[in-house]
């Protein structure tokens, strides 16, 4: 396990002919001194895998043959390494604010406006945005009209209150357009994605008469609903009326089908279908009406009549045929999260039976519905995993024919950020590489903004898709940045603040501890966490004398390690390491230092180890351990059983007088308590462990495999050989067995018929057997066996298979 935790694969592979040394061209000094390759006996065809390892306080590179399973680590350019070290910077970094909650910061939106549609007319409509920030941001709204002119929203009809703009008596000529909200404080400006305020109407059908539809009798046909001039984004539902009095109901007349696009289909027509048909279109109210305003002056429209005139003589039975326009899907391009409707329809002599064959869907029982005589399949809340091939099969017993159509359902998705922007607190004149990443189908495109202004590549920065690079940061580049990802289904934005920092080192927030304690022979890491911009150079001093920065340098004790993070690690501690250690931080703005006094205490030693214990079942076992430790430290004992922690509060079989004494009692001991027990004595500095085994003695376990081996000869057919195998002996040998039987004449009771000492039992390997005498003719028997040792009788075995004795 330790090997797995201390080794990581990299992306490197070293050719087989490579020598035993690695040149690190881009490092000012080699990692851990001279890096050597370890030698392995196993090679692969391409060479060695480069493995990053930690061993004896040193990080280094070595070779691996790829046979072991390690985690992977990544490498980065030295110019980017500062970002890893700076991950813990937040809005308090370089300030006197005690926590992030009280630290000033720029605005970020948490409430975004949505596209809003006015249906008919309304006295008022509103759009709303809201942002966090310290200080509280102020808001401004702008509107871009259809002619491309952008203007701020001002005037007596507009009221802006904390990000909410209310428009009185909205009018299409004055108020239609694209709206955008901005939030601003002293740190910068952020924008919402544009939203559209539109004015919609269901429109009207054409009043031009439609030519009659004249299909042959018993043929399939379709009546097309005339186009309606709707300007609404709402979906339209369609219904049909025959002769202005009879609504079409496909559940009552299953040879009729109304498609989602309004067409009326007939599987086959008869003269009884003659008449005048009217298409009715209705705007479908959304389930969430927050982004719709107004009321319908007329919620539905009805077309002019369309005559259906069935012609000719009966043409006989019609074979099943699914038109090429099916399978149809609504909406035409499904997007993740919407309900998807797949339609299948066939012409043919009915009744028609429809079947669907689907790809593997997640939770089909709750998300898939079949309606309209199984012609409509609805997937609720479609996901990307629902994409695949759908097949509809239609058959008719009347004609004995069938047809099928397939459709590949492709799902698209609105962008969503998988890697949002993170706030950056970077050093002045350092390089910043900022990335955002969004998933969407189709693939999103990216635009970048700083303080509400669109960015493009210039001499100060470079933009490549989702990556923004600023080679040399200056105070003028601080502010609010936004990455917007968009495709045809929507726009999402990720916002972050850039702070450009420059100040001298300081230990005010995280000085070194006044005292540091380590244990003899152990290790200790003294943390040095000054705040500084740019990042300071760290120098360690012992009793006022500089400790060289690399343990590989001449004169540096090998057990002193200056880590790349700036901390100091001391391994294999001795009493001579005690003293005053000082961390000195220096940058272009100044110097500061902080010190700690290191005290080395004796290590914890186990002076009384638990010994192997044997206990009789239901008895009490005592396991004891004692440790010697340095005064002034706190010692705590814990126990584990077969590598699982023991909690006496949760298991009444285990008792400890307190965590500060090492005695563990196991009361009412059962066979399940047999195993390895480990005592661990821990202080604040180190720990030591020792183990012992507990054995539990008791009656034997239940025998198994009880069966009749054979019958006696025909001279006495009522003698049988009963055989079995022993169960667990539980520490002592079996001394005797008891045989029990139950016959069809004593179904409610098991009777002991034999009590046999071990020397009367036939032993053949692991098999034990005895003769059972005096069975009654015509009776059925089952047998059980019980084993006995010095501690008593164990449980009886499972019963044998029933045996029936013949009559004389």
C-alpha cells in the first residue's frame, strides 16, 4: 500500500538505450540533487515508464516497467508552477480582513434575466437581475432595438430597483429588442447574457378555401392543417373538428391520428368519413409562466373547412405501410431536459398494432410513456444517454402484413461549464493563463469580456478559444472577467475577478508557532506561510546561521530538507537538532522573518505487549498493552480487530476503562471474536502498534453433509450406514457423537437414538460413519448429528434427505 501512495506515473517513457541519468534542462537546479534511474529486471518493448516517487524524504524520478498500478501525476512548465503554490490565495490575501466573508470583492450575478414574451397586451412587464459584491453593486439596463441602436433604459415608463426594471404599457415599437443588465462596483463591471423582450400573437389562418381531399375508399390519406402566422415562441397544439360539431378523438377512433405538426392522418377511409374538417390551433401555456406576460385576446384559431370526399368502389384490404415522413420527433431538435415525443403512424386495414424497440434508457419505467394506441412514445426529461436508434413496427392481423421504420435520435445540449473561471490573486508582472471549459452540443464558442468590454487579442493579451493569456500582469489589467460560452441553444457565462498584487512579505496572519515539538528518531515539518507579492525567496536559519537551501549541497546535513513549498523538513530527529529555527522571506519590497523553538522529545515505546490469549466461549478475555512516552504529551490507546477499528460505544462485547489505559476486555466472547487484535498507542507526535492473537475454545461446530452411504445386505434391510463430516473443532478434538432421528410417525419431535464415543465411529479420511439399527419397515426417516468435546455439545447438523424403508 505504501508503494502505491508514494509512486506516480508520468506521461514520460524512456527508450531502452537511455543511460542511467536524466538531464533536466529547464530547471535551475536538479530535483533532489542528482537523479538516478533505478534498475528493473522487467522491460517492455517501448522502454521504461517514468515514475515520480517519494522515498526517504526525497522526491525523485525513477523507472517503472508498467506492471504496477499507480495513480498519475501531471507536470507543468516552471512559469506555471506558481499557480499550484498559490491555490490557497483568496480575497483576504494581502489584506487585513480576517475572513473572506468580510473582504471586498467585485460583482457576480446569481440571478439572470430570461427571454420574455408579451402575449396580446399587458399593463406592465419586468426583467430582473441580481448580483453579489462588496460593496453592493449598482445596476444599469440597456436595450438594443432591431435597427442595431443601443441605448440606456431611462424615462418615465421605466423603473429600475435593485436590478429589476419594470416597463409600463410596453409597446412593440418602443420596447421590443435585446436587453442586457450590468452590475458595477469599484472592482469592475459584469454583464448578463442578452435576453429578448418580444411581442407575440397566435396569428390567423388563411381565409382562402382549400381544395377537397378525394381519396379512394379503404385507402389511407392525410389532411394537412393550413399554416398559421404565429409569432410566438410557445408551442402550438392542434385539434380537428368534423362538420363544426364533432371533435376528433383518436382514442375513440384509433384509425385517426393527429400529429404534433397538426396533420390529420387516416389509416383507411370510408364513406362515413365524408365531411368538412376544421383545424384548430391553440397556444400551449407554459408550465412556468415567469417569462410570459399578458393575456390572449383569442387563445385559439380555427381554419376554414377542408372537404373530405371519399371516392370510388371499395379497394379491398390495405397492406400496412408506414409513410416515409415517420418516425417524427417533436421538438424537431431535442435538447437535454425537454420532453421528447416520437410518433409512428401507418396506413393499412386495421386494427393496427404498434411496437417500439428502444435503446437502453435510464429509468425507463418512470421516464417513458406510450399513448395514442402506442403510436406516441414520450421520453420525459431526455438525457444525452437517451440518444440511439428507435424502431417502430406496425402489423395487422387482418392483412397479415407488417412494416417498420427506424429513427436515430440525436440529443443536443445547451452549454454548461465543466471548468468555470476561478478568481485569480496573482503577482504583478507574472504570467496568467486563464481557462474556462464548457460542454455543449454543438460545441460551444467562447467570447471574453473585461469589465463589460469585449476582448480581442492585442499586445497585452492573447485569446485562443477558451484560453486567455496575459504574459505580464499590471495593475491596469485587474478587474472583472467573464467567459461566455454559446451555441444555438443558449448562452452561459462564468465570472471571476483578477487581483494584481504587489506588497512586501508579512507573517501577520500566519507566523511560525512559538514552539515546535518533535519525537526522537521521527520527523517534523516546520511550515513557513508568509504572504507576499511577488512570491518571496525563502531562507532558513538555525541559531542565526543560514541553512543551505538544498540537502544535496556541500555542508548541508542530509536530514535537513528545504522543500520547494518553502517549508523545512527535518527527518531522523536527534537531540542535537533542538534550537531556534527562523524562516526569512525576501522579495523586491522588503524582508521579514519569523522563528520557532524546536524541542525534541523521546519517542513512544511499547513496554508491555499483548500476548496470545485463549478463552472459552462465553468467557472474558483481557488484552493489555502499555507504552512509555514523553511527559507533557497526551497518550491515547486504540484497538483494532482484524484491521477494523473497535468502538466500545457501539459493541457491548468490547470494554475499555478509558482511552488512556491500554486494557481491552472482550466479554461474552464468541467464536466470531477470534482473530488478530492490534493495540496502537498515539501521542501528538508519533504512534506505535503491536498485535496479538485471540483464540476461542468451545464445543464443536455443527457437522455437515449428513447422508446415508449404503444399506445393509438383504439379510437385514433395516440397518443403514449414516455418514457426515466434522465442522469446526474449536480448539479441542471431538470425543463423541449423538444421532437424532425423526420419522413420519413423529413429525413434531427429534429423538436421540444413539450416543457414540469416537472410538466406535468409522473414520475414512474426513468422513465419519456409523451403523444405525432397528429401523421400522414402511417408515420414512431423517437424521441429524451432533458432536461433543470437552467443552460440551455443539449445534446439531442440518437434517439429511428423507429415507424410506421397505416393507417385509
